[in-house]
C-alpha cells in the first residue's frame, strides 16, 4: 500500500518527532520522565465486572490546522499509584511518569505522580 500526502512544515516536524520516538522505542524502554494531560478511561474488566485497568487518553493536536488530531492511549501500570487511578475514570489528569513499550506496541505508563485538573 502506498500512502500519498502533501508534506507541510508541521507534517515534517511530526514525522521527525515520530522517527526520534521510534528510535527510542527500539530500546523498549524510555527512562526519561514525561508529563501528559488526558482523560482517564476504562480499559479492561476482570471477574465480577470489576475494573482492572485504565488508560490515559491523550489527544494530540498538530499546530497545522489542516492536519488531523491523533489519539494516544497510555496504559496505566497497576502499581501503588496506578491502582489509585482506577477511581478517576472520567477525570482529566496531568500525570508524570515513565513509558515502556510492550511487545504489542502498547504504551505502558508508570505514573509517579498525578493531579486531577478541575473542570471550570
């Protein structure tokens, strides 16, 4: 399959950012802390329909108004902080942590700290 697109400055910038990110992904571990802002969404349920995992849904808006938004889901790792986030479904949060890429290409997010962003 061939995908054709008209490159713009912002498209090339995004492409360069993705290439940089992919080279970091080759190592399967990104140890540098990042901060993301997104909405906590339900991801998986276990026995008795109990919520077992959540994602932080981040919408990336390119600076070029002609480019489309993209969505990235960061799977919150179930550790001490991650379990706390199960109670935040529907909330918008600012979260800081590290990312690890699993064999399926999922972004597993180890949340170090977070804060709920109050709705105005």
